[in-house]
C-alpha cells in the first residue's frame, strides 16, 4: 500500500511546487509546498486531512481498473464468498419442489421433523432453514413429517 508519495508540478507553470500525500491509518494528509523555499506558501489551506477511504474512492472514480496504480490503493483483500450449502444459491424449480414434497409426505410419522429436515437438506444440498421454509410453500407442515398444511382442491 502507498504510505507517502510526492507529486511535482511542471516547472514552467505559474506556481511550481509539490503536493505531498501521506497516509497514516485511516487519515490521508495532503500538503502543498512551493518549489522555491524563499516563496512562502499561501497562508491556510496548505495542509489538510481527509479520510483515506474518501481519497481512495475519489482516485478510483478518476482511474479505471486498468490504471497501474489502482491495485496499490486498496488495502483490503478481496472478499471470499461465504461458505454455504452446495445449492444454496440455486433457485427452486417445480421439479425440486415436487422432490421435496414427495420426500416429506412419504416419510414415516415417527421420524422426528428435525432429523428428517437435516437429511433432506443434506441430500438436496440446501440449508435446514431453506428446507423448512420451502416445505411451508409447497403446502407441507414443517413440524410433522407426512402431513400437509391444507387440503389441495
């Protein structure tokens, strides 16, 4: 990560100088100084602090992702997807609903609902909560294996 850098202006401009950028934790300090040490900097406004994240967002807006310095700016590592069930982000289909409903209705009444939901979740690659919620959507009572919530017409 960049900790400190100095940007020089072109010498043939009206006010040659340097812009110093230093980052300390979450704060970025910008300091302007003239190239000629005998020429005093304008009073006030020569040094100011900004949140480093704001500066990062401004630089990202100015540069596209192909700019060579963009990767040096972000100190945060890329996020990894949260671990979860194999089919946790796969949408439910009518076929999957039928499979779930058949597995629920064809089970023994003596099987505890918690155990059966765990078995079905493992077989279908889903979480227990998604199976329980989907059972209610397909018309099954998620508390009692083999029972429907309402009679189908």
